[in-house]
């Protein structure tokens, strides 16, 4: 039987789009199959903040940040903590990826029209030693246009290829099986789902109206991770992070269901590091949800005080923005799956950013006029103010006694004792004006303000939390928010998938989150942030180029 294409790509997210456009540009025929409708093209990346890990960029240099490939590699390895036999390919991918981020990544994107917001963010700051977790310097480069801005160049290239017949989309086609003969890929088969015009990101119908088989000598699995499937997240939850949370909210749409990962594994692909995941601890219920259990991550600046469910301040260095999995480990160790920020109006106004394209209309809409208000506005950005007013996790009060009493009422656990919280805040407040400060979080605030980017838009000027002039007081109940899958299919640097027997499966490739962003887990245990979209770009590109080359 004749092939329908040279390569089939499963998934029209960022990784799939990058792979498909590379294939089409090399003159080969490619089909992109996606279970969702056309309105969903771009997958998770559309919703993303568009943050990219870049090393020694012109944006960093303009802000006086001295970065280098060696420093980034040191940070990456300290963060990844590779320690398994299975880490052979993940480590090689990590080395190749850091070289990409310090090399051609920015120019490759720029040539396609991609642009970057000039203030570089500083995520995952660590707080251990030089070889430990964290970014030694700010490296989080936000795409001008956020998530849609990173999808746009690849969608444009894909549409061009579609118009000349090299690329075909098959939307509402759900792959249920890989077609294989004698261990060699021959195509995919599955169900045709009924058309559904539901809004992007919302759960679409799963009503089956037919079936299909598509034939090609190569298939790239770019089907995303498992974050929308809480049962799978709990099943894979590592013992080292304690018991799986009873309550979680979803940082990803429902199509991030992990189903294709099971299908590909059942076909013989080797899935490694499935216990490595990247979930956030600063999740808040979206008052205006798009997908089921929709949660938003707060990207916090350094000043909010962080308390566990019992009212104990999180220990150093677990301050906002330091070590996501360290915080998750600590919080799960308390026996409760939530924690609290206490802050002031002055802090929320300058320091709260919300991750996601729809929460940042200024950057997403590429409006300089609106964006400039981040530095000059009297209030918090409108989406943050909306959460403060309407979000189920936000409490605003003029005095601490009322705040704590409302916090107890919201959690229903009644664990917080006013005097205990008050003593800790007052102790921290005494350090604020002390130039010899011993409080590590206050030291971090002073350090952050030495960086012009933080001083401009991310760090409030130091003040006492209990100073009414900076009020009202605000408490935010923080939930565990599922997001990324760090493990995946073991692949070589050409994104070819290994089978359970350790041999390459002929014709099978994996990219993006399904491949642990390359190799089966190039992040190791943790991420430096902005590395997921970049991981889709790099692994999608490698997969597309290799599959096109193999097609002759
Ligand atoms: C709100 C938000 C903010 C984020 N911010 C950032 C950020 O700032 N920086 C960063 O680096 N990362 C960020 N991320 C993470 C990043 O966006 C994702 O990790 C990345 O986009 C995943 O891309 P992917 O192509 O691997 O998978 P996906 O985007 O999940 O795409 C997979 C596609 O495969 C399809 N599919 C799945 N199974 C099947 C099947 N059986 N048959 C057919 N089709 C199937 C799905 O419908 C989907 O369209 C963010 C994510 C979110 C949700």
C-alpha cells in the first residue's frame, strides 16, 4: 500500500509544529494529526508565558548581566542532579541544549520574526552553593507576544507548507495505536472525533464518528505530557516528594492527558524517568476558568512571606522564586497540600505576575503603552487586581487579626494562631531597616534590588509588612498546580526512540514533553525555567530534521 506521507507527526503543539515545518521545508510530505480541533493549534504553548532560557543574550548584556555557556552548564547540572544509569541520553541532551541556548537559538528564532521583551526575568534563584540548584543570573526571556508569539512563526511556516501541499493537518483525529510490522513503524490508526467548535482550551467532545489509518515509514510522537490527568500524576508521584497531594489544580488543558504516552509505551518504546515531574506550589484557582480545575501560577517576586498550613514560615532558602521542588517537598512534608503567602498591597502591585498568555494582555497584545504601566502604575496589573477581588484564594483585610481569622475560615482547618504569625512577621519587620540584616529573605530582597530589571518591575522597595501605609494586608492560599512532565521516551540526539530491548525502533521519533523534552528527561530532577518551550524547539527541530533525512 502506498504511504500517505513521508512522516506523520502526532500532536500539533509546539514540538509537533516545529518538527513538521522542518520536514516540509526539506521538501518532504508530512501529516500532522491532532485529537483537538484546528482552533487548538499550538497546544499548551499558546497558553504559555513564552519564557525562554537563553544564555549570554544581548538582552542580558544590555542589563549588565554577565552570563556564559560554562556558567549555564554548571547551573543546569547542579539543578538536574543526574544520578541514574538512565541519565546517559538525558545528560547528552542537556549538554546539547545548553549549547543551543547559548548559541543559535536566539538568532534562529529572530530570523523568523520572534522578538523578546527587554527586561530579563530571574526564575529559580536557588540559594544553596555554587554547584547546587538555581540560575546564577537572570535568564528568563519573555517572548514579546507571550505564548502566541512563540507559536506564530511556526504556524505561519506550517500554513505556507500547507498551501503548497507539503503539509496536511488532520484535526479531530485521535491516535489510538501505532501501526507496526516486525518492530518497524508503518503508520498510525485511531478514531475520528465529531467536529467541535468549542473555544480553544476548553474540553472538546470525545464522540467517535469513524476510524482512520494513515501510513508512513516514520512517526514522530509529540503528544505532550500528563499534567491534565491527575490520576496519572498521582500514579507516578515519587516517594521522595512525600504522599501525592489529595487536592491539585490543573495548570494545563485536559488534552494533556498522557494517553498517547501509554499507547507508545505499549508499542514497545522505552519510557524513562516517569517519576520526575515539575509541579508548582503557588497555584490559585482561576476565577474565570477555561479548562477543568483551571489553576494559574503566581510568578512571585521575592518579598511575600511564606507560611505553611500550620502557620510556620518556610525555612531558608525556600523563599518565593527560589526552588520549586524544594518547596513542594517541604509543603508535602507538613501533611497539608497548601500553604500561604502574606503580603501587602505594595508587594502585590509590583511583584505579582501571573503565568499564562491570557493573564498578560499587555505583553500578549504587544502593547508598549500597557506594558510600561508595570513600572509606573499605582495599582497592580488589571488581571492581578481581578484575582484579588474575585479569586477564591485571596483575602484582603486592614489588620492582621482579621486576616488570620479569615485564613482559618477559608482553609477550614483552624490551624493558624494569630500570635504565632504576628511574632514571625514582627521579627522579619525588625530586620527591614537593619543594614546588618540576618534574615536571609530580607538579604535576598536587597540583592534583587541590585538588579535593575527586578528593581524596575519585580521587587517592591523594602518595607514593614505591618506598616499600614503599605496596606491593606493580603493573604493568598496557594495550591499545588500540575504542569510539566520531565521524564519521557528515551531518545538519541536524532530523537529516535529506543525500545525496551535497548535498540532503536525503526521509524519512531519523539519530541517535546513526550520525550522529556529530549533524551527522556534532559532536565533531570529540576528545571531552570523557560526550558520547556525551548526544549520543544530543540527536540522538535532535531526530530524533524532527522526524520526528513531518513526519508531520503
Ligand atoms: C499556562 C502555561 C504557561 C507556560 N509557560 C511556559 C513558559 O513560560 N516557558 C516554558 O518554557 N514553558 C512554559 N509552559 C510549558 C510549555 O508550554 C509546554 O511544556 C509545551 O508547550 C509542551 O508542548 P508539546 O508540543 O510537547 O505538547 P502539547 O502542547 O501538549 O501538544 C500536544 C498535542 O498533542 C495532541 N495529542 C495528544 N495525544 C494525542 C493523540 N492520542 N492523538 C492525536 N493528538 C494527540 C494534543 O491534543 C496536543 O495538541 C507553560 C505551559 C502552560 C500551560
